[in-house]
């Protein structure tokens, strides 16, 4: 039997990979002097989908590849994951997200130094809304995460895998799910849909010695945390109304 510590280690490395590649595509698309600059929104959404796919491949066989505190809480609410393991998964995911963002900074350090636009730098770490409307922004994060978790629950057929999580979908379907959410629903808030993908890198942005750095958008930071948690819980209720 795989221990909780081992599962948490895989959640850490899986989330690290997710953020390293996900924030990495944002950095490569946005920072001055990179060969991938101005690749466009399709490149970013595809990059994030593949980032999640890689994290799922690594973590799925051992932890179920939640890679998202909102999903972990939702699965616990659904009775598919033990509550006493939630804290370990969430801590591992948040630490993994932080370290993934630090690695992106180290990887693109020269390009961060060349980039003068502080908003662009922040955007490579975490999300900010295209139009600042907190309640609309919250609604968008709720809906995006609701769709993510509802799909995970709907396709996580009993007996498919030993652990229930993103890994139960298989890496390729979940990658397409993330791309679909990004292309269709990501234009308003940048579709965080994951506190470990947003809050942890935001903390990294606040700590790292970036040149010409702006504030880390703390006035908005609650939205990509509260929204995904609410959306995940609503998805559980929806799932039970539809399928149970």
C-alpha cells in the first residue's frame, strides 16, 4: 500500500511540473527576448493543457493526480477521498506550485531582467482579470472550476483506477479538458481554477527579487482561491443530483 507521505510527494512533484510548464508557457509567450514571444492565447491554453497532462502522467499512478486543492476538497466532500489526507495533499500541492514558479523565474531570469512591464511579469506567475469586476470575476472562476470538477467526477468511473483524481481520466482527456476550459472560458480571468496554480506562484512573485516589480495583486488574490473552492463544491452537488 502506498503511504500518505509517498502520495503527497507525488502531488508535490506533479503540481511542480504543472506550474513549471504552465507558468513557463506564459513566460515564454510574454517576456522580452524569448523565441516564443507573442505566440498567442492558443499557445498558452495548449501549453497549460499539456502541463496538466505531464503532471498527471507523473503523479497519477501513485496519488491520483489531484494537483489542485479545490479538487481534493471536492473529492473529500463527495466521499471519494479521506478527509484526514486532505491537509497533506493541499500542503504538497501548494509547495509544488511555489517551487514550480521559482523554477520558472530561474529559467527565464535573463528575460525577466529585460522585461520592463511589471504587469507582464506578474502575469507569468498568477492570474489577473481582463476587466476588474470582483463578483463577475468570482463567478467566472466558480463556473470554470465547476466544469472541471464535474467532468472529473462524471468520468471517474468506479474501478477505472485505484485512486480517484485527475489521473482517473487518463492524461490525454484531462489535457483536452483544460484546453477546452482555457479556450472557451479563460478570456475573462485567465482561468486559474486551481489555488495551487495561482496563490503559490503569487507568493513566489512577492518573495523573488524581480526587477521593476509591481505589487502581487493581493486585492484580487482571494478570487482564484474562493472561486475554485466554491465551484468544486457546487460540482459535487451537481454530480449527486445528476448521477446518484
